[in-house]
């Protein structure tokens, strides 16, 4: 694999170095898994209610590991009087099963729909558990290219190595039942109108937000990383900033980010992610315009506004470098 190919994999791979740090733990847990049998392993999730009829589960502010079961993202659900709508499916089949069980403890309503906000691994490896329930899985058509790509296959193979037994040979990439093409789609389920908005290309080309107007609750997917550094990778940060502006204009009362705690101050948290992206583009754009070497530019930036946030060390340099390359490309046009 050449350097160009590797750089294309990084946004969906996450830090490659984490494989080494979790190798020993992975082998130990795999041995335990084999001894005990996969059927005996279960994950109990504890949903938090954020509004009437609306719940979510919160993943760790960490990179995916054997120890955290790849439970590093959020998922939510809306209980209506005609079924349940789930937003995202978490990062392992066992987590998907755990979410299904948690929903079952709260309602006897069937799961009607699962909306995949985007096709990053930590949000979709649990989808196969929901397929077994008969739920309709929905995603935006812009995700089809990645989902069927060699890149997605390699990402899954790497996860099987890094995250076994939570991701193993039985884990598959699950295609949706319904690809959305429209910019806005409204699901009428029970007493709720649920507005699905295509807000990509931003974090990914296929980004979707999910808004429940009757409750003022916005599921922002990975357009918002609350209380931690985002993974920017090779995202279209210019469009991401514009999409955040559009979500700010919704003026939601409560926000569920793709990562981090629920927010009762959505405008501040939407703005914080937007400010980080704007800052990256500003400092890396100036460096690219001045033909300044990346290492020199990165070293002199004052990162103090962001360097205390979780995952700064794991993500910020990669974010800055990819933004530097992006801004270089713009200058060459």
C-alpha cells in the first residue's frame, strides 16, 4: 500500500497505532471469549431519557478498543405509539443487540426504522442486529460508494484484528433497505413527524441529521463532537461549517451529538465545533498560502483553546495535517 492509499484510509481507520496498544488485551479477551462461548457475552446498555418519548445511550470519549467494546459513539431512539425509530446502531453487533434489549425494557412497541446518520464503523457495525428485528434501515445514497468500497472492506478487516471478539468474522457491512435521495425526508411515525435532513458532504458525504420538531430535539450525528476533539480526517470542512450554520438556524432545544453528552445548550455546542473547524482552516490555510512546512506551522499554533479536550493528542495533528493538505489543494486551483 503506498502513502497515497494509506492517507485515504486514515479518516475511516482512526489512529493506526492503537492496534499495538490493544494487541495484548485483545488476545486475552479473545481467549476468554473462545473459552466462554460468544453466546454468553452480552452488553447491558442504560439509556438516558432526554425528553418525553426520546432516549439515547452515550459512548466513551475514546478511540475504539477491546476494553470499551468499540462503544465510543452515541445512539438514540424515539418511542412513538406506532413503533420505535432508532438513530444509529453503535460500533459492534453486541452493542446493537444490547440497544435492542434496552429498548425492549422500555416499550413493547416494535422497532420500525433505524436511521444511519453516516457509515463510519463506530455507528454502523451494530446494524446487523437490527436487520434481524425486521426494522427498515435508512441511509443517504451518498454513502453507497464508501459502503461498497475496498476501503470499507479493509476497515472491517482491521477492526476484526483490533477489536476481536467484539468485531469478528461474523460482523458484516449492512446495507440499508432504503437509500434516501432527497435533501429532506419526513417520516410520520405515530404521533411524531421526524425530519431527516441530508447535511453532507461534511463529516462524510452521506451525513444525516434527525430532528423531532414536537420536542425540539436534534440528533446531529458526527457533525457535532461534544466535549472532545472531532475527527476531521479528509472531510469537507467548508461544507461542514455551512451545515452547522444551518443546524444553528433550527434553534433546537436539545441536541444529541454523535459523540459526547446530550446538550441543553445546543447553540453553544454547535458553535464550538464550528469554531474549531474555522480555526483549523484559518491557521492551516495561512500556512499553506505562505508555503510554510506543516511541522513548522503546527508547532507555532496556539492550541490552548482546544488542547485540554479529550482525544486532542490522538486527533488534532491528523486533523491539522489533512486540513493543511486541503487548503494547499484549494490554493492550486
